[in-house]
C-alpha cells in the first residue's frame, strides 16, 4: 500500500504527539512556545499540502481512503483553520488550563477532518467523524470551571451521541442491503439499491447524522447552545473545520456514492436548505450574545450551502466549495476578535463590543470584515460565494418552481441577515451609551492570524479565480459526470446546468 | 483619460484618504475635492472624445477575471451610458463640495463618498453585468452607513433601516433576475456585448422572458422607486446628509433604470411588450400619486423626494413605450434629473444648514437674505416643472412624444400630472420659501460665498447647457438607443422639432 497518500495525516498526528510530549520538558512559563511550535508545524504542513507535497491521486486501504482534487481542496482549508486557531491560542495561553493538551486536541481533531476529506467508505467516514466529535466533546467543555462550558459540553455529547447512533444504525442498514460500505461499489449498484427501502432508510439515517454535523434543520438545536457555551476558540474551530468536514462528507456521500438518489432527493435537500436558512436568519434577530448569533448565522449558512447541493450540478458543487473556502476565512476573522474580547471582558454580549472602533482598530476591522462578508456585500468573499450559489439555484429556477421559491427565500434570508449583522457593526462604531474606551492590546500572534484571515477574505472576494478553478476541479472529480447528466435528462433540467 | 483610469481615480482617492491620519481634516477634504475634480474633468474629456453617430461601444477595455465562471472585467461606453458617466462625475464633485459642514468623523465620510463615487461610475461603465451589480452594491452600502451616521432628523434610524431593507431586497431580486438570465441564455457569460450577440442568434424563450422580466422590473424598479415600491425614497432623502441625497437621488437611483434599459428591453422584448401597459400604469402611479403626495408636503426634503419620484414616472413611461424616441427620452431625463436632483438637494441642504429648519411653514422671504441660493432654487424648481431652457424639458417632451403612439391617454395624464401638479407644488414652494415676509428671523449664516457657489454653478451650467443644446446628448444617445429599443421603425431624430414631426 502506498503510505505516502497518508503523509499529511501521519505528520499531523506526529505533530500532536510531539506537542503533548514536549509539554513534559518545557517549563510552564514557556508554554507559549508550544503554541508557536504547533502553529508553525501546521503552517509548514499547509504549505506542504498546497505546494508540491500534495500526494498524487490514488486510493489506499482497499479503496476506503481516497486522495483526489476534492480531498486536497478540503485538506488545505482544514490545515489553514487549524493554523489560525493555534495562532490565536498563543496570546490566550494563560487563560487555558492544560494548554499543551488543548493544542494537541486541536491537532487530533484536524487529523479527523483530514481523514473525513479522504473518506471513501461509510466505515472510514464514521471513524473520522467520531475522531472529530470525541475530541470536540473535550474541547467544548475545556473551560471546566465555567458552568456554561460544561453545559455546552454535555449538550454536545448527548446530541453528538444521538447523531452517531443514527449514523451507525444507518450504516448497518446500508451494509445489510448493499453488502458493501465502499462509496464506489455502492455507486456502481445504485440503480438496484435505489429500489431497496432498507437501503434508502439506511441512507436517510446516515444523512440525519451528517445533518447534525452541519446543523441543518431539524437537527440544528444544539448549535446555538454549544457555540455560546464553548470556549471561543473551540467555537471557531467548530464553525469552520467541523462544519466544512460535515460538508465534505455530505458531498462525497451525495455525489460520489449515490448521485442518482441525490438527484431524486434534490427537492428534499432544497426544502431543508430553505428551512435551515430561514430558521437561522429569523432566530438570529433577537440575539444579544455574539457567539450565539454566530451559531444561528452558521445554521443559516448551512442552509445556503444546502441550496447549492440541491442544485445537483457542477456549478452547484463549485459554488458550495467556493463559498466554504471564503466562509472559513470569514468566520476565523470574526472569531479571532470574539475570542480576544470575550476572554477579556468575560462576556460576549454585544454591548462589550461597544466602541471597539476606538479601542482597537485592528480588532474592529477584523469583526467588520467578517460580518460584512457574512452579509454578502462586495468586495468580500461572502458576496462572490453567495452569488455563485444563487446562480446555481437559478439554473433550475426556469424549469422548477421549487427552485424559484428557494431563490426568493434566499434573497429574503440575506436581507434579514443584514439586520442582525449590522447591529454588531453599529454597536462597534456607534454605541448607544458611552462605553469603556481603554485601548486593547493585541498580541503579535493574534495580529498575524487576523491579518491572514482578513487578507483571505479580500483576496477571495476580489480575485476569486484561483479558488473557483480549484473548486471546479474538486467538484468535477467528485461528481460522476454521467450520473449527473442522467439526472439532468430525467428532471428535464436545462443543459446550462453543467456550465 | 482611459475608462479604467477614470474608474480607479475615486478608489485611489479613497485609499489616499485612508492613509492620512484622522486629525488632518483639511487634507482629507482636499484629497476628496481634487479626486472628484479630476474624475469630473476626465469624464468631460471622455464625453468630448466620444464620437457621436456610432452605435457600438467606444473606449472598450477588457480583462479576464474568473474565466471558470464566465465573468470578465469589461468597460466601455456607448450613447446610453456616456451621458450618465458625465452626470455621475459632475454630481460627485458637487456632492464633495457641499460637504464642508461635516465635522463628525470626516475621514470616514470622505472615504465612503469616494467609494460611492467609484461604485456609481463602475456600475455605469461596466459592460459585464456581474460587475455592474458588484459596483452598484459597493456604492449602496456607503449610502446606508452615511445615512445612519451623518443623517439628520429624528426619523433617521427608521429611514435608514427602511432604505437598507428595501434597496437590498430590490437589488437581490434584480440579481436573481440576472442569474436567471445567465442560466437561461446558455451563453455562460454575463458580458453584455457577448450576450447581445448571442441572444440575437438564439433569443430567450417566451417562458424564460416572462420569468426574468418581472424579477428585473420589481428588483431594479425598487431601486428606482417604481410605484408601489417607492415608500423608502422621500423619508430616506429627508434623513440623508446632503451629499448622500445628491449622490443617491441623482446618480445611484439611475443604475436601476440603466439596467432595465440595457437588459430588460433588448433581452426580453416579448415579455416587455406583454408588460408594457402594466408598467405604464405604474409609471402613472409615480407621476400622479407621488406628485399628489408632493402637493401635501410641508417639508422641503419630502417635497423634493416625492417630486423626484414623480420624475421617475416619466422614465418608466418611456421604458414602457420601448421605441427609439422613448428610450432616447429616458436617457435624456436620467441625465437631466440627475443634475437637477443633485442641485435641489444640495440647495435644500444649504438652506437647512443656514436656517436650521426644512419646514416650509417656518421659512419665508429668503430671496432677500439669500439671493444666490434663492435664485438658484428658483431655477431648480422651474427646471423641475419642465420649463424650456433646462435639460429636463427636452427629455420629458421626447418621452411624451415617444409614448404617444402606444399610450395616448397616459401621455395626457402625464403631461397634466407633470406640468400641472408639478407646477402647483413647485410654484407654491417658491412663493412660501422665497417670497413673502421673513419669518422667525432664524437665519444664522449668510448666502453661499464664492467658493460654496461652485457646485451649484457647475450643476446649473450643465443643466442649461444640455437644455439649450440637447442635441449634444441626443446625437450620442440615439444610435445606441436604436440598438436596444424594440420599435425601430421611427428613425432617431436628433432634435425635439424632428421628434414632434415624427410623432405626428
């Protein structure tokens, strides 16, 4: 077997173990070094992954593990998210008890995400998801002296266990009816499997499990509580890495394993997407806690992404991948600021952000860029991603009323989101009451992480070509083109769907 | 000056202002003034170099941007947008000039104003519809922020909120229409020139047209203030700072009309025929209803806001007529009204600043104390009533001639609405504001000094120039109008006299 295909996973695991071991010899006063080392390691691996070090396409473990354009696309973003979150931990290392373990857990969760990006088998998918989820149980309740963090941890544990139970049951049914758990083998027999109710129930239960992961309605209720209660950096990683991993798996299952069934279920995905984005947007309106607001906003964003998946087309998948790429930078920029402010003020109420424009211009810039990009305003990354998603949905709106309704619902969702996002901006720059105006010092590592995220948001917004090209390649490698074309003919979708 | 240089100038200015530390207020203002002056001069030079009589694009510039998704960067001017570019840059210069009274966070104000200018120019110059939308959004966001931060009046939070929601929803619905156009055409591009050639070969099906056009009309119509989606406009302008009201009412509002002219007319001709009568009815809503509302206003800004909506009714009527004369008239009005709206809102802002109120009942006899501003206001009001000699007159007349064949009743109504109702409220405003006894003695400052007269003089000069010499505009517009109008049987006349002759 070609172990070089797993080089990234192996190296990140080694990095995590090294950080854990190094903690034994490094004095407590110098533990910032661990954070720097972990971040540097992630940075080196990131350049290695997107540079020449990316392994060539291939499969390992008898087809369970696949390296292709899609896996490489996602792995770059997972390592990036890990890098930024690790950088952010450095300046907050004094507030984190068990700092080395925190960094190591972040790296282990990253390994889970890397495996998720490459999973080509329901079993490996489950293992990867469990690796992510179990490390997140610990990461969410890491602030163990604060009851909010523990409460979030328990909620995440129960909900996560429930989702895993659904998924395991579903995988068992799939294996029982198909006799295999490999995506390619299932894809080869999906015509017969599509007629088997046991298989369909199994698939639906698996999708329920993934629905929990990406916080889609009606499996979204954990997200706001956990986002609010977890330590802010955990939330940052949950909102970026874990969510993207969920979508990586969702896309692989939907378009690699069962593309024909997905095409039949496209309206279901569309309806779930519309409900998810409207639920997230509407519930975000009255929120005062910024982390909770981001929780609802992350639900709404899952809704937009599902709309792109429901289009079941190359342009839809490209849009989802492009949007996710921009979303990761956007959310990281936002959480970098939230982490600094909330750990300082001990609260994440919108009022503690009052006057941030004068207290720390760089923090204010970071949160503004993030929020404006989330609202989908040019020239930020969020605008271009949303535009591509709307375009993918519009491809079908000419022939199917459902898609036209979804298109208009997405417009309404964007308008609602403007309201709550701008509440945050208003509080930063034009507070109602005169707040505490002492300047906030921002450490070098945080500054670096912020600049990295902000530059990413602008780069993707202004020069999206390289990202779109990469996303398109990833999406093209994923979708068996013939299967998609088959759907297009069946659903009498326009030929333009493949542009 | 090339088009891309013209487009980049305001953004470069904004960057320069950003780099100057916050306490150098004079420097910020100076940079903004120089930048917009350069932009205005550049636009004048492009306008002068533009060759009338050529229907196609001139000064084109192209660059690949996201080839994977079919978007490119494509600038160019033809008769439809050359006048709008000139108008936008003149208004931007005037808007910067009248912002002398901004004291709170001037740096941010000028950055936003310059971004707004660049966005508006970009929207008019971009031939790729993606960038048209992109730049329009880029210009709209500063509008909202400027209203929220530097706005006036107690109603401003509500008005800001309302305008933000209305315009964003409108823009997104319009964007859905553009996205549908992209997918239904199958051309895999939003480049207007390519699309035009593509759709000439393979027109959109009737079904697609009927799907796209309502989205475009409602979406971009909302941006213009098409009845009944107009209620954001008057309170919004009343709450906006002068420069923002000038830029939005004068320039940005025209982007919606511009998209309808560029996209709806040539690409959805069948649906346009189908929707012409409803559109004409809604246009009457603008002319008559908004005019009637204006009649009742006692606040100067609300009066101007509603009268500006009434003028937009003429544009929609010309659009519904969809013939060469009508389209030429629409573009003439867009240019003329842009200059006029900027002039009236600028003067009203000055008046409010000096007297401390915009309530017409509390003002009076201002012509004696403010001879220049008062005189300019009289001219603006007269231009608004459609008095010959100002640019609005040829525009409105051309639209009425263009619409005569399809909608004679509406033309009569519009002529009455525009001239009679408009005449009544404008003349009444002149009487109450400028004549009669001086009330309250609330005048705190004097008339506009020589420097502060500059913006008003520039706008008035442009209004008079295009009023006396409308041929300089219509010669440029007509050949391009012929390319997008639906009814091409009537050859494009260059002068009003010829228009009258052709309509009979």
